[in-house]
C-alpha cells in the first residue's frame, strides 16, 4: 500500500490513502508504523477514506446536516494516535490531510469540508503555503491540575473536540521534563488528555510544550495551540483576538472568534513510498 509522510510544525504523520474503504486498520499496525526505529516513524496515522464508504463518517455527516451544518464533505480523516488509539481530531493532522488531498488531486484549492470524529471541519488552502482550519468553538469546562516532577500546575479544562488541560505557568516550559506522562485527574479525564504547559511571553504570544494523549511529547499540537490560546486569553481578560503560539516545531497562529476558532500553520509533504501489506494486518 502507498503511504505519504507529512508534518505540520514537525508534528508528523503517516498518511494512508484508502480510496476504496477496504483497509481494516488495527491498533497494532498503527503503532508499528509510528515506531521511529522499526517503522516509518510518526506521531500518528491519517487514513484517507471517502465519507460514503465509512459508516462512521456517514453518521457524523448526517448529524451535521440535521443540525443545519455543511453537507458536502467528501473525505473522512480517520486519525489514530501513535499508540493506535482513536482520536476525535488533530489540528496539525487536519492541515496535513487537506494538503494531501489537494496535492493528490482529490480536492481543489480553496475551501472545503472534511469529516472528523469531532464533526465536520472546514479547511482553507492554496496550492502552496499555510493551511487554515476552522476548529470550532472551544468549550471551557472548568479547572484541574497536572502533576510533573513533584510539582503541580493549575490548568484550564478545554474541549476542542478532544480533551485538553492547558496550564499557564511562570516556570520556563523549556526547562520541563516531559519524557514521561504528567499526572492528571482521571475523574475529570476518563479517556486521557492532552496536557499543555505554556508561558505568556508578550502581547498575544505564548510559548507552549505539550504531552499528547497516546503519543507522548510532540513538537506541536494544533488543537493544543487553540487550548493554550484560550487559557492565555482567559488569563488576560480578552477572550477574542489572534494569538501567536510558539512550539518546538515552529509557529502556529490561533484566532479566537465569537463562535469559533481558526488555526493557521504550515503543512508539508516530505516523502512517499510503499508499505508491505503484512505491516497493515
């Protein structure tokens, strides 16, 4: 099977085109593909499948239509974390997914919709350059704490289609050891959580590191950047506006609007090749 490798601010993905909807992708196969020594290496897998060939995607699209949402999405982003677990959405992955669709001639540049497990999301891109994703309206669900290196960090619980705990701290995030899972409250996050640690470093600018559920520390997290902007904006008392989010892999831009949020950043396809069929079973 053909694969493509891509990244968004060095948050990297193996893209698997599945145009006939025949690939039964197991968690063990995803983990093997994402292994950086024995596999291709990535933070996750993006399976590209037509909406009409995925009962799961058809149900999501129908729910969006019934709610008065978009009706024309043709492609489903079946995203899996590096450990093989299913995930609702991935902001960087969605940008890379959109870039792949245009590069492969499966979508035209401009604006179009993609089905994710978090709902239908609109993307905007040209043949080159950055990609913008409508991430939907973030939901603030309260506060909680993360534990790391014997210290506790207060954080904001933010739903961006997937769960986040965004912790604003005065301790430089570059000094934190994120080699192991930070502690969190499983009663608040029964299905795990993406945990962001961030410093406010200027007007509408933050520096962020993240430990992603199912993947470990990654060099960027798109939905996490949105959660970080929400937490920083709440702290600053100005809930709307555009934020620059510096991550180890580059720079992302988050625009918080009254009814939605926009994520803008690069999406780069770097390689392609063939995977032996045995690795996908």
